[in-house]
C-alpha cells in the first residue's frame, strides 16, 4: 500500500520547496546587512509565510482517504552509499508539516527576541528547514541529517536568547539529544546493511526497507531499541526527560513555542514512522515496556508539574505528561489510539505552544515567572485571563476543545489492548486538571498586589496572534472530522502493516 | 684484487626507475632544495614569496598525483624502484592529501611568520621535506624505506616544532618531541629488526608470503609477535594513540600553531597510511594476534581522548586531545578492515583514508583560526582568548563554528561524512559495540567544541585586542570551510575517489 504511492509524483516539487524555502530565507537573512533591520525581518517573514502558504496549499490538495505517500519527490543524492533525497507526506506527517509551516511565521511575527534580530531569524529559519525535512524524509540517512541538524539552530537559540542559565540548558539539550542519536546512527547503518539481504542493494530508503526487509526477531529488537533511544530522548520519555524542563525554562519564548510545538513531535513521529513502521514485530514485543514508561511519564510529569513554583517549568512538565499520552496511543497499536496520538501531537503543539506564548507575555510584563509573585491578574487584565483560560482548558482536555478529542481517542482506542495502562493513565487526566487549574487560580484569581496592579492588558498584536491559536483549538475541538479523515487512512495502513508482520 | 672490486661495482645495476611515477616526490624535493639552497644563498625575498614557492611546489605535486591517479584506472597497482615504493590508489590518495595539507599550511605559516618577523625559507623547506617523508611513509613497500620516510618526517617535525627561537615553549616542545620521538623510532626499528629476523625480509609482500606459507616456524613466533608489538608501539606514538599519547598536548601547545596544524594533518595522514599498509599487507595472516590490540587501542584512544579534551582550558591542548579522539575513530576503520574474509572489510580502509583527508583539512582550518586569534607571539591560546570573537569578527567566528561542528560530526559537514563512513565500515563487519562506543565518544568530544563555541558567541569580549586576519590565512580558512561544506553537502565528490582505495 505504501509502495504504490510513488506513482503520484507531483509536477511541482512542493515538498522540496517546503524544505528549501526556509533554508533560502536563512541564507538571505544572514547575507543582509544587519543595519537594515526592516529588510531582515521582511525577508524572514516572506520566506516563512511562503512556506506556511505552501504547506496549507498542500493540505488543501491532499486527497482525503489516501493512505500512501503523496507529493513524492525522489532524487539520487549520494549514489555511492545508496542514499536518496526522498520526500513524501502521508496522513501521519501531514498535520505536523502544516503545524510547522504555520507556527514558524506566527513565532517570527509575534515574538520579539529583543536583540540581534538578524542571527535570531536566520537560526529560526534554519530550524524550520530542519524540522520540515525531518517530517518529510523517507530516507533513513536523510532523516538523520535533518534530525541532527535541528540541534544546531536550537542550541544557538537557547544559548543566545535564553534566560539566566541558558548556556547550561543549551549544552544539556545538545548533548542529550546527540547521545540518543549516536545509537540511532549505528542503528540506521545496521538496518541498511542487514536489509540488503532482502532488498538486494544497499539502500537507506525507508519504504523500500520497510516493505521488503524481514529482520530476524532478535536483530529487529536490537535495531528497534537503537532507534527508540534517540526518539525517547527527543520526546522525552521518562527517565530520559531531564533535559526538557531546563531547555524549556531557559529558552526564549519563541524557542519554547517551537520546542513544544514541533520539535518534541519529531520523537513521537519518529516512533511511528521509523519504529513501528520499520520494526512492527519488535514494536509489539516492546509494547509493555514503552506503555509503562509512557504511563510513568504521564503521572510523573503531572505530579512534578503540580509542585513547580515556576510557571514555565510547570508547563514544561505538563509537556512530559502530555507526550506520555501520545506514546501511550502510539504503542497501544490500534487504529483509533494512533489516530488519537497523531491528533494529540498537533493539539499539544497548538495548546502548549500557546501556553508558552502566554507565559512569555507574563514574563515580558512582570519579569518573573514565579507563581508566588503573580496573583489577581484577572482583575486587571480580563481578556488576557480569558485567553489563558481557553488555552489551559484545551490543555486539560475539556470537551469541545481540541485536547479532548485526541486524549479521548487515545484512551478509548488503547483500552482494548492496554486496559490497565489506560486505567492508570486516566488518573493523569485528573491530575492535569489539578495542576493547571491550581496554577490558574494562584496566578489570576484573588486581589492583585501593587506589582500586579499595573499588569497591562493584552495588546492588539498579541490578541491577534493568540486568536489564531484559539481558533485552531476550538475548530479542532468542535469539528475534528476533516482532520481525522486525513489521518486515519494512513494509520489504518500502518496497523495493517503491523498485523501482516505478525 | 682492486680491479676485481672495481669490476664488481661497475657492473652494479640500479633498479629501473619509472621517473614519472615518482614525480610527486621529485616535485616536492625540487621545491625543498630550491627553498633551502637558493633561498638561503639569496637575500631576503619579498614578503610572501617563500610561501608562494611552497604553495606552487605542493600544488604541482598534487596535480601530478591527480594525473597519475587518472592513469592508474587502466593498469593495476605496482611497485616502483625495485619494490621499495608501491604505486597504488592508496599511496596516491595519501600523497594528494599530504600535498593539499602543505598548500593550506603554507598559507597559514605565511601569516604567522610575517607576524612574528621570522619570514624565511627554512620553515617552508622543512615543511616540504616533512611532506616528502610523509609521502615515502605512505607509499613505502619495504620496512626500511618506511623507516627512512619516518625519520625524514620526524626530523623535520622536531626542527619545525623548535623553530620559533623567541619562544621558550617552542624549544621546550621541540626537545620533548625529539627525545620521545627518538624512543618511538627506536621501538619501531627494533620491531622491524625482529620482523626481519622472523621472516628474513623487509619487503612487505615477501613478508606476507613467508608468514602465510610457513605457519609456525619453530622458535620464531615469539620474534614475530614481539616485532608486531614493538612496531605497533612505534606507530601508536606517531599517531598518538592512548596510552602513547602523552607527548601530544605538550608538543601541540608548544609548537608554533602552523606547525601544529602540519603535525595534525601531514603527520597523521603519513603515519596512519603506513600503519594501515604494513598491517594489512605484511601481516594479514596474523590478524587474530593484532586485531584485538587495535580494538583495545581504539577504545582507549576514543574514550580517554574525548574525556581529557573536555577538561582542558587551553584551546591548543583541547584540539590536541580532540586529535587523539579522532585518531581513535580512524583506528575503528582499521579494525573494520582487519575483518579479512568478510565481504565488506574493504570499506574499512577507504573510510579511514577518507577520514584522514577530511580531518586534515578540518584541523588545518581550525588551527588557522587559533593562530589568528593567538596573535603576536602565539600567546593567546586560552579559551578566554576566544571570548566574544562572534562580536569582534563574526565571519571568522562563523567559519570556526563550521569547522568545529564538522569536528563534532554534525550532518551537512564533511566531518559527518567522515564519521558516517567509519561507522558504516564498522557496522558492515558487525562491530556494533565499537561503532556505538565511537559515536558516544564523539558525543563527549562534542562538549569540547560546544565550549569553544560558547566562548565565541555567548560571552562578551574579555579585551578589545584586535584580531587581524591577513589575506593568506583568510584564504586558507575560506578554502577549509568551503571544502568542509562542499564535501558535507555533496559527499559524492570525495566518495567517488576514496571508495576505490584498497589493496
């Protein structure tokens, strides 16, 4: 089913353009003179908006009900090593690509890095190219290149524009992820070599290997583990999550939004695309361990979030919990659960991205993120509080908002195959309500003290920016059908692939 | 009696020499003689002319190597000068890498020598003789010829290390290097002697034949094993493998920075090429004896090199330890090649040579930046000297960043291509554990490159001492960065060539 999609090569190489456009922007921005600040911003904006527009155009053109890879673009790159520039998009990656395309221009327009705009924007655009490439690659080597290259701009964004302990956080982020990737690189090469027996030639092509290769049980498990370590760091899965709170807390607002919005999803997406798809048998075998880690992540993230004094750190830990749900859905290995998981990837990107945006706005105004120093903001900035409320409720999973749809699908879809894990995970849903509502209460309710009395109300620009997020939250919550219709066929094909391997 | 002796000598016939096939060596020799003889007899040349002569010489040699390479594709590998020198893709590739390194280092040295007020022909002449030694080492088909090459290279290096008369550290490093290097040469020569004792020949092919046909010559197995061990120690010293690495940080730090770059490039290419050739050609029948030793050395070198690199505070010492860690990576390639009989074992040699070529460009580029930042007297090489370089000289800092990321093995740089090649070779022969260990060591080493980057970009300048980039060193850095990115984005450019290397 997957292999047949190669026929639909589009005439306009839209996927290649999705990667190259931000890259071109990055190069142009770094070539411009930094004294022409307006030109720098305009270039960055144009290239990121063009990318976003192309991703939306691709979404519109994407045929509903198609399960295979669309808009495929395949060219030889390093023929000596059997590596090709192979890009394609299916229901699983579709919304991640769109989210990436839309989130970056919003961050570029909406968040001011305060200094050195030129380098900041160049790194941002390079980051976008890397993230796009990761979601689109259908070649193991190419995927690794993008997966790894993302570290560099993110490192500089955290290190250059972050808060007090930024260098420590950036270094930790870089080394943790790189250590995970070390295993994956060996895994990728081993996969290609071991698959040669079945594919005939040495190739790093994902589709080729996944459809033809037949790994021995033990071998498949080792390879699966090598990939999983890299993804588990990226997601992050308990107990490899410790870089995340630091990175999130120290990153500039724009960096946090991107990190939560799309970067972490490279891990969960990788689990589906390169874990389950390549090594279905091993995925079934590893299911209990991964489900357990996911559930521990859900509970641990929630409990840790409850105890945070720093609002940004609280949101960071809530990410650990939310991503636990996605991993739970992924390894429950049912169509419903994975569909829910994929949808939850997008939902988490939107709502947690928006939460980081809001926390960033609070910091801009009050220069603190300590919950104890805030209070009574609702009285002085009711519209701001309203936005925060909606985003927070989406994160909790209130019915009618997007978070509910994904979370519900994950839980109900996982129940038949992972009953007891679901039972425990449900506690996490309740804890989410606890830590977020409690935080909301402490920050927004009560009487504002003197410092908080002058808390400025939301500006028009901020309001417009947040409206985009809120619109997505409400739309996906009320009418998720268009999304699910596009995700589900690919997930179904994946599950059939898994079933066939048994 | 006398007439008999004269008759005997007059009938002596030297081996037939195919002059064109050794033309790269002759070109380098010509350049070296020109610089040392003519250069020292004529009044001071105009600024930059010594370097130009060196660059032209090395470029000529590189071009000749390219021509020979193209001719090679028709006929098979052969030996020259009566079996003393081998002529194959392997030796040509190493020769080319050495010539490229000399071109780049000459550009760096020009800037350095002019700045220090020591412009003269000696340094360039010695660089060219070092290159000759390196080429001979990389192509020697006889252990004694190899030793000649080794000594030519080493003696030039000792002198070059001590060549800055105004800095005490330079002399100190030269002396240290000389004494320890002398020991290493002695080890090596003793090993050669024992191997000669065991086999009755110093020619690599004959030696291989002897060892593979006469499985167990009574009593000489001990000679053989001791010979292998001693020779390995000699090599291990030259390419600085742990635990024979202790001289490296001191010498790298004390030597004038362009010389350090030369040691990291030409020295490594030559010694590793010789190591690979000797072990793969002469000793394939004793693989079970020496492969475990290579494995242990590789692991030790990777881990210790990376760990010690991280705790240094002087950039030259950091890069010295990082060069040790890189040597471990190259050794992983040799370990893979040593799985003789495995269908993919040939990948080991080509990946190790690719790594050497890429690394030598990286290391020269990196030390070129260090040389520029160090300023007058080669003094400011501490990590603090790099503080705020991103603000003072953003383009230079960006170039350095590319080079450092490449050394860390980030994709889209040549360093990743190099590392990937090695990992590919190791995995293809199922050395999974070693491959993972190498990658993890690379992660540890990455911390070191991040430290330098943090200094450059995320710290404020400690002083406002200007950083002067002259044209020649700027050209060297630009070439290194362009090569790094070009090979990184289009690995086919290098792989098309390096993949054919093998024996």
